[in-house]
C-alpha cells in the first residue's frame, strides 16, 4: 500500500524515467529496435525494481497512467533522436489493462500526433493476456485499428501465457518475443531447445519475426543464429541503458 501511494504521484514528482535496451538483428548485427523500460527512483524508497512496482501498478490500475507516461516519453525521445538523424524504432510495453479498459487506438493516435513520431517507428509489446480476452471480437478490432495506424505489434513473453496458436493466424502480429525462461537453458536443456526451435520455425512459416529475450552468453547466441532466430535482446549485447548511454553507445558518429 505504501508503494501504491507513493507510485500515484511518481510521475508528477519527476521520479520516473525510461531505460532503453536494444534488440539486435542476428543477420546484420545492427540495432533493429530499442525497448523502453520504466524505472522508478522514489524520493522515499530509492530505486524500486519494476519487478516490485509493475505488479502493484497492474493491481491498482495505476499502470494506466504510468503506461501512458512511458508511451509519451518513449515517443518523445524516439522522435528527438529521429530528428537529429538517429532513427531507431522504439518498442513500448502496453499492459492488458491499458488495452482493454480504455481505447488504446485513441491513445496512440493522440500520442503519435503530439510527438510527431511516424507510426512506423513505434512497436507495441502486448502480453498474451491481452489476446485471450477477446470479448466478441473487440480485441481483433482494436489490433486491426492499431495496425492501420502503422504501428507494429509484438507478443511479449511468448509461451508463458495462454495464447493459442490460432491467435497467431487471427491477429495481425509482427513479432514474437520468446520469453527468457525458455532461452536461458537452450544450449543445455533439450526440451527448452525444442520449444525455442518450434517458435522460430513457426515464425518463419507465419512470416512473423522472432526475438530471443534474455540472451546472456555465446552458446545461446550460436544456437539462435543457427536456427535462424531474427533478433536477440539481452545482457550479452546490452543492459537496459539510460537515454544518454544508449545514444552515446549506438549513435553513429557524425
Ligand atoms: O525493466 P525490467 O526488465 O526489470 O522489467 C520488469 C517487468 O516490467 C517486465 O515484465 C517489463 O515488461 C515490465 N515493464 C517495464 N516497463 C514497462 C512499461 O512501461 N509498461 C508495462 N506495462 N510494463 C513494463
Ligand atoms: O517482460 P519483459 O520481457 O518486457 O521484461 C524484460 C526484463 O528482462 C527486464 O526486467 C530486463 O531488465 C530483463 N532482462 C533483459 N535482458 C536480460 C538478460 O539478458 N538476462 C536477464 N536475466 N534479464 C534480462
Ligand atoms: Na519481455
Ligand atoms: Mn517487453
């Protein structure tokens, strides 16, 4: 409850920020996109881990304004980079509550217009919990309208939720993020290896890009490259970085 009360005013007190973690193309080895991740530096509690405050935000509904803050800030930052010749698509996490409780299409239209960021430079990461609640086709309708705006859609933590394979055919998905729980032991555990293989193969057949999350070592990378995974994200390449760090490391010198 203390966390919840402090979190309520966090944006107004300027305690929120975003960190940026790149995804690398396994073919070209270049940064393909960057995921924006919320950080909270509380005046009272110090740095609070998202693993602690995101669940509180989800339960209390605070994720709606927090998520909106993150979306707005990520679009502002990406547009500021783009205008100065550093165009990198940004991926933003959208919680199921944001998607279902209010109209995400209206929000996206508003934030894109306000920031000036071209929609093609924005990706939304949705968890499987977004897709399972398909109240009479409302989810499909919203996803189609988001796609019509020009944003791309990724399924986050793929394989940990309840999505059925049928969703992949029905919904206009551009990218599958293979959860780090499966990636962790791919080079030693045959069952995890088989699951990751299948997801990569599924992506190839359905023409959906695949991203391995939580890549930490060369053995995992070798496995993913051999199997034709499209992209990788993880500590082996980069930790989540501040905007300044990300720019300093990945912006080509002018
Ligand atoms: O940043 P870290 O990798 O510790 O993130 C922990 C969790 O918090 C992840 O599940 C991540 O998806 C989630 N998360 C981080 N930023 C946001 C955000 O802006 N919105 C939502 N809904 N989840 C976020
Ligand atoms: O739910 P989501 O996938 O958006 O959250 C990503 C989370 O995973 C963040 O908390 C991020 O800090 C963390 N993360 C990113 N790369 C790695 C990694 O290589 N190893 C581990 N253990 N965690 C990672
Ligand atoms: Na993820
Ligand atoms: Mn994510």
